[in-house]
């Protein structure tokens, strides 16, 4: 196992803990330090962020795009720092990040439903969705994740994701595990806004044809399971808001391909709507329009 993975992990942990000493709700102040470093001093994916924002918001000036990009770096850094606090959070601390009314909305929209897919995007702090969902619904959430190359970071993140009884499933390992979880009436949590392959299905996203993965749509169409879009956006008061939408299939559609396209387009439209309201809270570092 390459030593560089261990060094990366120690750097990751030490830096996060040093900047996380001020507490979860003050993470934004420490996040500005990160943003300055990785936006101005050692730019990481800055040109990708600028390019993506310019495509999505062509009406904004270069200066406005730059300001929005910097705010986005603060959001990403804040999410990173918040994850360190999740390591030591108890159940009550986690639930206190949401209003009681908001948590009740989650209970209501999932009432009398089994084998649910929670589908989200890289908005706000996306790691919170499965954790709070599992707690408030008293049900294990099977979290589908992309494999992390660094095994130390992977194991550390796994311990956080599974600390309240959830289960992490690595993408591509065994799709039967996902179908099995749905069949048993369990919840499956998926982050579904990654760029698909060049030859993948294309949908409209910010007025541009965009490649998407169709795995989630295929599972949803094949199993006819309930799907709820769950977006976790950050509020000014330090709490978060769960924005919930239940997916409804267009019953006039006949073929599997039509249904999969409809599902993908519907989800990306919902994601775009959220991003337009909270443009600094999406992960613009992802090269969604690579081709």
C-alpha cells in the first residue's frame, strides 16, 4: 500500500482537526481560510469551477462569477470541516441541525412506504441526508458510494457513515445488494449527479446536453420502488433544510427507455432548481460538462 496514502490521510486529519476546533456552527469562519488557500494561493480545479459557473449563469459578469466561485469554495471547505465534527456527534446533536417541523416532513413523505430510494446531489452537506434519515425513520440506510482510492480515508468515512447503523455499499461491487435492500423494505441512499460516460444518456441541464448515469433510474423503473429526492441545503442560522420531493412517473410512458429518460430528466430539473436558489452550495468542482 503506497505510503503516500498514509501521509495524505494524516495531513487530511490533522488539518481538519486544527481548523475544526471552533465547533460545527463556526466552521464557516475556518472554511474561509481553506477557501483563500485553494482558490487564490494553490488553486484546485479553479478553472473548472469558473467554466461551469459561466455556462450555468451566462448573464453574470466575470467579477460576479469569481465572487460566486469563491463562496462555493467556502461551502465545500465548510462541508469538509463539518464532517470532522460528525465523527463525535451524538444522535441529539445531529437531529438539532434540523427543525422538528422539517424532520416531521421527512416522516410524512415516507409514511407507509418501504424499499425507498433517497436520491440526492452534491448540494449543501450531502453526507447528512443518510445519517439523519436513518435516525428519524429508525431504519438502516444503505449508502451507495464511489470507491475512494485512499484506503485510510475510505475506512474513516465508512466509520462516520455507519456510526448510527447505516451500511455503506461500494458502487460496482454488487448491484444485487441494492435490489436486495429494496426488496427487504430498506432505504437506499444515492448521490446521483455525477457525470456519465461520453456515450451515456443525455439530458438537459442548465440548457446544455449533459451525460448522466442511468443506474438509479434503471433500478427505480425495474422495481417500481418509491423515490424521494432529498436535498440538504445550509441555512444562515447554522441549521440545514431538508428539501423533499416525491418522484412521480408519467404513467403515459410505455417503454423502459422512455421511463428512464423521464426519470433522469426530472431529477436533473429538480437539481437545477435547487442550484439556482443556492448557487454557491453545489459541487462546481465536478467537471459535469467535460464533453
